[in-house]
C-alpha cells in the first residue's frame, strides 16, 4: 500500500505510487513526489501525445520527447507540447 505524499503537481496530500513506474533517478523522483491521480493523468496525456504526434515508444528521439513532456506535465520543468484539439470530432475516414 502506498503512503500519503505531498504531490509536486497538484500540491495535495494523496496516496503515492506503490513503486517507481520505471528505473533510474527520474522514476524514483516520480515515485516520491507524484500522487496516483496525477500519474494516471500523465498516462492519459502520454497516450494523447503518442497518438497525436504518431510516436513510436522504441524510437530514442520519441522517448526523449515523452520524457521532456512528462517532466513538464508532472514537475513544471520546461514547456510541454501542445495537442491541437481544434479538429476533434471533425475528421472522417
């Protein structure tokens, strides 16, 4: 069971993650500073970025793009990419 943390993103005291979502210092920072709700919000945003920009998670450049956007989303570091939703619901196949 995850302990309660002061989330770096939403500034609330909420349950943290049960374990680091990935290895390395950044994964440990996410585990220590991000609540479960904000992590789930990032997962949704990450999926939107992957779909919007046609990213491949095995491409190192695309991985770096996602890491930079994750840091912006979770910690406010840098500027995140925009997702153009102006055509949402207007595209037909």
